């Protein structure tokens, strides 16, 4: 039987916050998903072919889809709401902490531009974009405010995965000045967990740490970083790189911690000296992880591209379930997840989820069993 956590107190607090915030014109407070919903039960809920798909993100209940030439804001049934056209070769997007801005990297012009999520308009009072000549190729982006107090006037850091340069770049976003270089999160020329060989997907977790997919064919890891710039880092010549520090998912199993304590995937465990990496189809391990996303309660979703599936972990890095196959989630390159809250009467609120995956030229939508049950008032069919 599915486990459900009733959150009656959150209903009252959440609705009160919504009413107060809506009346004042401030950010609406929405209760975050807690507990577990039917992780093992996801069902196809729609397939939407889109030409030249590049990336997607979910924010404020809407889906932001990027193609090579356009940014599109769509609702939960994929109906168009707003769009921005005219990119030359856009490859990555992300949404800021707080969901107020969406950032887009255009490989064709070598610059990042930003738009208000509410209507995709350009914010006033500052530049609409910044050229970033240090970025050779960006495949994914993410934001995190961790450590932003180090840069007066800035609102958040923006991170860009650049496999051609072998680094994850860090820039501070200032609404009046645009983007300012602020070192790197990680680089590729080392063997420890502070290094990422082939940086790919990025996501901010519930602690504002950064999750980074490493598509190196021997590693196949998702590494967790305390993304706040390390002011003591002088590991390479030239300007201080201010890298982040690898961060434990949970308590270490040995002292000093082993690689497995910092990563999702197959890594050397405590006392293991014979570890050999490589592609893996085992549960909790990967073959070319392409992207990563986090839901409201901290669960981590990884696009396990080489295995045509999505794997789900707890916020502490514990494997929970693998979902998909070559017909349902073919070659997943990007993914996003949106929590769905629904009132279940006097007992409180329950949560489900929509999972959005890019693969094989389409955006594929999946619904969790909990939400299917609520909408249809019956359990989901057995697959």
C-alpha cells in the first residue's frame, strides 16, 4: 500500500501564506512536498514532439522548453503561454532560486540572457545579457545563492557546465551589472571527488549545494558540492579559482571519507583498493548520466542516459527506484520534476508529481501513482 503523509497543519499555514502573499504582491508561499509518494508507480501522461529540443525546466507550475532558436513557456497540459525567439544556437537554460528569472545560454552568440518567468519579458534597470568568452561550450546550467554574500549587490551565482574547457564556470548575477566572473566550481585535471572529468547536468539541491553529473566513461557519477566559493582555494596558477568543496550526502562510513560518500553511482567505498569504474546497469549506478533534478522534499532524479531510464534517490543519496526503458524514456538528455499538491479533505494534503523528460525528439510527461489516483479516483493500472 502506498505511504501517504497527512499534513493538515501545512494546509492552514500554506493557504494563509498564499492569501497574505497574494494580497501584498509578494512571492506566494506554497507548501513543499514531504514524505514519500508512489515512487515505484509512474505512468505516461503525454508525449509532445518538439523540433530541435535542447533543454527544459519546471517553475511556478509551468514548463520552460528550450529549442535551438526559441524559449517557450507552457502550462501543465503543454499549451503555449509565452515565448522568446531569435536565438542562434541555444543549448541550456535554468531558473533562479526563487523562480523569478530564467537564464538561457546561446552557444551561437556566446552569451547568457535572462527573462522574467512570469511573462518572459526582459527585466528593466540593467543589461539583458552578458557575453562570456571564457565558456567554450555550455551543456547545462544551474543557480545557487550559497555564498553570494561574498559579492555585494549580486543575487545568485550562475553555474555553467563546460565539458570542452573541463570546468564548471561560476558567475555572480547582479541585476544592475549583469554577470561577473567568480572562479570555477570544479575542474577536470585530478582524480579526487573535487574534480569532474566530463561535466554535464547540474541541479541545486534543497541545501543549496550543487549536484554535478560526470559523464566520464569510467566514473559515471553525480557528485555533490558545497558550492559556496572556497576562499582558501589556490590550487592552480592565475586568479584564485574559488572552487567548491565536495560535500557528503550523509555521514561518512570511514575517516577520511571514501569517494562513495560524496557521489551517486559506483565509486570506491571505505577501505576498497580494487575499485574499477565503467558503465553499469545496476540499480543505483549509471551509464553516462546526462542530467539531474531535485523535487520539493529533496529527492534526486538522474537521467541515466545509457540505460534509458530515470533513477531516483533520497536527499541523502540512498537509491530508491529506477523507472523507464527504451520505449518510455529513450536516451533521456534532460529532465525536470514538479510536485503536485492536492487537498484530501479534513486529513490534510497529499503530494504527487509530474516527471518531464526530453528524449528522442519529444518532451515526455509522466504522472506519479498518487496524483493519478487523485485525478481519476481510482488506483493506477498495473503496468
